[in-house]
C-alpha cells in the first residue's frame, strides 16, 4: 500500500477502507508517513469529507495508536464528561464532585487551556500542591476509593491524534466535522470510560459558532461513541456568552465552590444539573432525570458535594483548606470595576473576546509553554438581557499589572453591545442527544 495512492483516492472523492485508514494512521504515528503527505491527505479530507464508516475507522485507528486505559479494576460504571471548550466553563470543577457524591465513578482525563478557552487542570492548580501528574495506579485507586480522579492527557494516549492535531492546526484543516469528531472521540475511547457525556458548545465563545454545526458534531460524536460500545450522551449548550459570571482560573474555582454551596449562578447551576442527570443515569444511579436532579440537589444541600471536592483535592496533593476558605486561593493585587459607557440592555457579548481579556491579563496561554497567572480574570456583573445604567459596573477586573488591565478593559468594552430594546432571551440548553435504548 502506498500513501500516494490513498491521497489520490481521497482527492478524487473515493472512500478509504478500514485497512487503508489503519495503514495511514499506523504509518504516520511511527514516523514512516511524512507530515507533507499527511497534510495533503487532511486537505483532501477537508474538501471531500469522510463518510460515517471512514470516520469510525479513523477514530478507532487513532484510539488504538497508543495505550488504551484499562479501568476494569474500578468497580461499577465509569463515566467521563467532555466539553468542547468555552469561556468561564468551570463545569468539571463542580459537576464531578456532585456526581461522585451521588455514587457515580468519575475517571477523567482533562486538558490545559489554550487560546481563549480555559482548561480544567490550570483551574485545579489554583489549589496549592494540586497535581494531575499522578501514576495510573494512584488514578485507579483514587477512583475506587473516593469516586473521582482527574489525570492529564499522557503522551501515550492517542498519540496519532496529538501529532495529527498539531499538523491540522498549522495547515487550516481543523474545522472539518469528521476530523474534529474523531480527534475528540479517539481520546475519550482510549481513556477507558464505559459511558461518556459530551457538552457541545455553540456560539461566539465556542469552536462551533453555528448551532446547526454543533448539532451535527454532537450527532457524529454520539454515533461514534455508541458504535464503539460506550453509552454516549450529548448536551448542546449555549456559549454565546461566558458561563456563570467568573472568567479566570482561581475566580472560576471560587464560583464552582459557591455552586457546591448552593449559591452558584443560575445558568451554571442548571448546566451542572443537566449534565449531572445524564451522568447519574449513565452510571446507573438514577432512572429518570427527575430522580437524578433530586439526588444532585440533595448532595449539594447536605454538603456532600463540597466535601467530595475537598476529598478529591487532597487526594491529588492539593490544600483542601481553600475549599472551605476560598479567600486562601490566589488573589490579584488590583481589582477595579468597568463602568458601562451608556444606558441600555446588554444585547450581545462577543464571548471569545472575554476569554481573550483573561488571556491579556495573564490568565491564559499564548503558547503551550506560557506560564499563567492563576489570580487574574473578570467577574461579569451584567449578562445578556440585563439592563445597565451609564456608569454602573459591567464587570470587575482582577489584574496584577496596570498596562495589562488597560488593554483588557478596552477589549472588554468593545465586546459588549448595549442597545435600547430588550433582547429575546436565549435558552441555555439547545438540545440533548440520547443513546438509543
Ligand atoms: N478538540 C480536539 O480535541 N480536537 C479537535 O479536532 C478539535 C477540538
């Protein structure tokens, strides 16, 4: 088999067989197929697409390109959750202790933030000493013992995807549905969970700006997961404005803690309840959404969910005191309000720009190697549909550097649109895709 022939076949609109896709992925992972040939193939796929079968073969080949984590030592159903990424998306921080407190085992691989989106690992590192660099043995023991463990993506997990994603990133071939779906799902399948709940974001802060594209991606990913024998659910949720009010690592941790105390923002709490319900159902801890919601609410009310966060933080080396005393988390030295330039209703928030404000303050990574400032970020005071008077605060900005603060302030104000007419409210949850019974 020759890579040249496969490129030509795809370029001309042909369908690649399982054998051909496996040859291509194995050869690329082993360094036998050079980047320039794989780039040409990615561009051919970008223009010609892949059908359902090809996408499944690609996903399986990438999932099997490295270690497949074996979670069989953990009793019961193991559930994973994945978000396609957004701004202020601290969902895993509150959701995982909530569901673990209800008896669902969460074995999760998380990533760091890149670009305008944040990452769970960076946020968790706001707890002094917290690490995701734990051994596989500790990971399995912790899930068994306390019901929750979060690990960083290891180099041995779906290495083909790692290499391919880096190539797609620099050859304008990221935004193809089959390539995105196979990239995300290959990592999820290699991580070993029995069931997967996907949070597919849509809107100006999301990867999928258009709702129809988010639905198409959600359908593609749930099909891949279910065909691979993992019960897969998808919730399509709004990311046309930041989730909750806090954007920035330690600020988001504080908001997640408040949510576990029953004092969280309405949208964020609702998203946790929705995703949490499917995790409980998938994990066999509830039969219906109603029952699941009641269990989740009770875990928060009793303080079990907050106690679970403390247990999890401590088990991964972090200082659990900050869970009960969030004032111990990193704090910025300059805190200022951003006054509204005029009276009116907030009709639009360019969500990715708010993520970039946090990045400008030092809270995100410009490159993979960047050091981040965990204390900086924004607390929004007004969200879409809110009325604001001129001079009233739109947001509180947390910074450690005056010039960074000024650039973020300017960018922030440009991201808000204030109009006279009250805009129509948009639903948070756009849709749900359930696995077939
Ligand atoms: N996230 C991934 O992991 N892969 C993609 O292709 C896009 C987003």
